């Protein structure tokens, strides 16, 4: 079936009430008919729900939908996107392993690589987006994983997934891709050689700023290890949040279509604005990885980055002048959200560290929402002029 149909028609078994919309299964545990059924279930001789920290009908439905969308064999859901990132690495890496990662990664992921993993003798080497062609020279004997986000946050750079997939296969490495910005609708990294795909479902998958969630999907043997780690450490997605996220997937395609339409129009407007130095959006022909984006993405996504003229203070004044749009660190909402990374989300980095990932003092990140775009343009235009 087509993407949209899978998202709507994939659902867990109905109860005896034959409900059309799957209910929320708010239960911590499940009962057994007798001692043998209980024994066989805990021995995993029978596949059934035991305890909602392990599995739940709502979580199972959410995972099944994302697996179908991404072309994955199996998946594991989590309480947040960062619990998905941490659990994935913690389950698969051993002391002494090495990670090769793109430098442009989410701030909390950067903290895992630089502050926490070294405690367990797990080290990371970064490569810049414009150095992808040379990454084979950075592979070490103990390298186990190549990791990348694409498009990146907040610079909206695009990495060549097909190239990364070939390098990973050649050197027998795992390729793990954070696909949060693109969603399974716009990009399926497994088609290009990824072994695992991670999402912060809090963003566009939920799409309305309501709940937290995360998910990792991919090869069944790897997911098995991640499942066992999660079963014992407990970063479980709540049944209610799983229910919300599963329902959200039913409208993912139609929502993201409008997000992308609005984002491209706003990026085109900003590209000709006198107060803007440059604009970065994957489906603008001026984007340095435009050809790669067109090859591996269906559309350009909903995130734009641009630089206001005047640096750090101009960026702050721009935010102060915004009236309609939201000032928030989240993204992927129905509401357009504006962030100034240099003074907020990435303010603890040095200027040198920010510039290494393309965050200039005047960089603005916009998560384009679903409002009438003329109203969004009017708000941003008056803020730029002020």
C-alpha cells in the first residue's frame, strides 16, 4: 500500500468492542491464564504483552507504522528522542569502541560524545559536512559506527546518504542516521544503506507540540540488542504518548506537504530580502548540497536557516520584534517557531565551536508551521525591518 494508506490502516488488533479508532491501553501489566502461559511468555516462547515497560499495544502499533514507512525490519520506541539516541549507542557500543560522526549534531548528542561516552572509553572523531569525501581517512581500527543527522540542526546542511552507506559497507561499519528533520515521509535512509534510523517523534511526527517520544528502527538483530537494553533500563514510551504519536502519523504526509510548501515560499522570500545575508534551505537551488537533497529527499522539509545582517545584537532585536511567530527551542509544530541559536540553544559553545558547525552570530532558525504563510511573512518582514 502507499505511504498514506499504511499510516492510516496499520493498527493493533481491536478489542471485543470492535472500536474503529484504537483505544489507549493504560495498563502497567497484563494477566495470564495459568502458570504455563506465564512461564512461556517470560521465556519469550510466546509473543504477547507482559509489562508495559517491555511492550504495549499502542507502542507496538506506533513502531509497526514507522517500520513500514522507513522500510525497516523492526523498531523500539522510547520516552524521548534523546533516550532513543542514548539507548541505541549504549546497547551497541563497547568500551574501547570509536564513533565517526558528522560535527553538526544536536547539542545533547554532542554532550554524549564528548562528556559522557569518554567515561566508558568510547571516543568520537568529528568530520565537517564539507569534509565528507575524506572520511575514510578518519576510520580507526576500533571504529564501529558512522553517525549523521541530515538535514542538520540548525544549519540545514545535507549529507550524502548513498556515499555514507557505501563507506560503511566497505569497512563493515554501522551507519546510524538521525532522520528527525526529514521524517519517514521525505527520506528513508535505509534505502541508501543505513542500518538504523532514529527519530525524535516529539518534532514533526507529533506535529503539534503535545507529547515527547523517540524511536529507533532498522535491522532486526540490532533492534534486538536495543530492546534488551531498554527492557532492563526502562526508557519506555508511555502508552498515551504512543497513542497520540500513532494517530499523528495518520496525518503526517498531508501536514508535511504543507510545511514544505510554506517553507519553500518563505525561503524564496527571504533570499531576496535586503536585511538577509544568506538563506539555507535544501530545495533552494542556492543550497550547496541542493543536488544531493533532490536525490534523497522528496521535498525540502520545514526548517530554514538564514543570517540577519548585524550579528548577535541584530539577532536578538529580530526576536524581540517578532509578534505572531513563537519564540521556542522546539520545532516541527503547527505553529511557526523562531530560534536564535547563538544566544540560546548554542550559547554555551565558544564562537569558534559555533562557527565550526556553521552557527554565525546572526543565524536564525525557522521551523515553518501551518499558518497562512502571508501572515508569517508579514511578521518576519516587519521584524527584519525593525
